[in-house]
């Protein structure tokens, strides 16, 4: 085999291995999706609108003023098989752009998103039932849109320069790989944003007997929670960095470090002991 062909095969193999690792780091979201749709398979199906009020009254699990607990239980009721591929398609498409994110951070994002998407969907149901208590609403699509909002926020944050030092875009990223990573994330963000602006009805799956309000609120809720996650994470990083710098600049550490250098001790173990 020619060297260039071997090199291409190796790159393809390594790329496939890296993508599998990314998917594995987001396993919490795959498990959350399995729980969501697995539970739906065990509960009564409500896919025909004409019989929906009767079935909702019978199972008492829909979002309705008479069943306040339905704001939680309704997300587990099956309404369309399209939610299943939509969930996993959105998940696999967006996380493929996080290959340069640290594995620890990817796993933290997955744990956060697996809870935040339910919180955003439930919040949308609460607002809906307060506004229209006499109506019925159900289905996991609010969770799907909340996940979409979370991942949409992450590709935007990952694409933005961390600390731009000038107005020249070429100086915003330290190397070509980081720049390409940012461009791919911002491209994904721009395509999604264009879809939202140019085709809002299609984006929200608007139609007869479709709760597009819950879809929109779920998406915005997911985005807002991801933004809060990022702000809290950055504040924690600054606080941790400040604490570390303060520790390194303390008089005790300064004296130990300089005293070891002054003595010219050649014993490395003793130097490490004095410095730390």
C-alpha cells in the first residue's frame, strides 16, 4: 500500500475512534433518551387528536388544569414516532462538533443537559397550563426542543474566541486547528439560526393541534440554562485560578522557592519539598 493511502486510512481510523470517544462521553444523554422514549413505550399512546381528551382524562397524565402533575408526566406520553429520530439526530449532529473539548467537560455537559432538558420542558408545560388550563398537552417534543436549545448554545460558545486581544480575527485563535474548530461550530450555529429566522413555522413544527408554544419555550429554556451553566463555569474557573495564583504568590511559597535557589541545593527531592 502506498504511504499516502496508508496515511489517509490511518487518519480515517483515528477520526472514527475519536468520534466514538465523543459519543461515549455524551452517554448520559443517550441514556436519558432511552429512559424518555422507553417510558413512552410503556404508557398509553395518544396520537389521534379526536380521542385525546378522552384518553387524557382516563390516564390523568396530560398537561391540564385538572391534573397539575401532568406538567411532568406528560413529557413521557407518546404522540409521534418522529420525536425518537429527531432526538438522536440532533444529539449526534451537534456533539460531533465538540471533538476538541476536554473529555471531562464533555461528560459534565452531558450530565447537565440530561437534567436541564427535562427542566426546560417542564417549565414550558407549567407556563402553558397557567395560560390555558382547559387545554390538553402531551408528548416528549418539548424535551427534544430543550436539548436542541442547549446544544445550539454550546456550539455558539465553543465557536466564540475566548479572549480576543485585537480586532484582527486571525489573532483570536492560537492555531489553525482551533480556528477550524471555531469556524465549524459557528457554521452550525449560523445554519440553525438561519433556519429559525427564515422558516420559524417549520422550525417550531407549527400545525393543527401542535403545541408550538411549548416547543419555543423549551428551546429558549434550554438555551438559557446552557448560558447559565457557562457563566457559572467561567466564574468558578476564575475563582479557582485566582486562588491558585494567590497561593503561589504567598510569602511562605515565595520564601521557600527563593531560599532553595539561594542555597543551590542539588537534591531535587529537597527542592520540590521546599518549593511546595
